[in-house]
C-alpha cells in the first residue's frame, strides 16, 4: 500500500492528509471535513488547478485584464494553457465574465475576464 502526505488546500485550516492507495481503494485520514476527503482522493488520481493570469488589452483604460479558467485544468496541461494565454490580446471594452479564449489548449475550458476594462 502506497501512502502520500498532502496539505489540503480546500479551506484555511490546511489539514495534513495521509492518502493510502491500495489495489482496490483509496483512503484519506487527517481531514476535518468531507472536502478534505474529496480533495485527497482527487489529488492522487487526477490533480487539477485553477489558472489565474492576465491578458494584454488594446484601446482600454488599462493595459491588462485579469483572467482565470472557467474550471480547474489538469495539472499536466497548465503550461500549455499559459502558453496560449500569453499569445492573446483583446480590444476594450472588456466585461467581467467575457470569454477571452474558448477551449484553451484543447482542454475544453474557457479563459474568462475577471475585471472590467473600459474603452478609451
């Protein structure tokens, strides 16, 4: 049985989790809530992360707009997504929730604006 120790990132408590991986099951100990249980299992099976970044804006009152993924991205695709985000430029105006990049790096996950940028 393989064991991994993780720190849960679901809430500010930061529980120290021990995830035991057996041939047929996965058990998690050290969690204070059910979110830690889900996080521990997901982290050893298929870890994902939200990506936050910024994109260049032309013709706006700001030169950059903050963006994030619409949902978590598999960890092994983060650098692919960041490479695509780096290439993008948008024209103002930009509103919160605007889709800046649909289907980023073939993941099926969109990059959305998290800030308003007014046109000049």
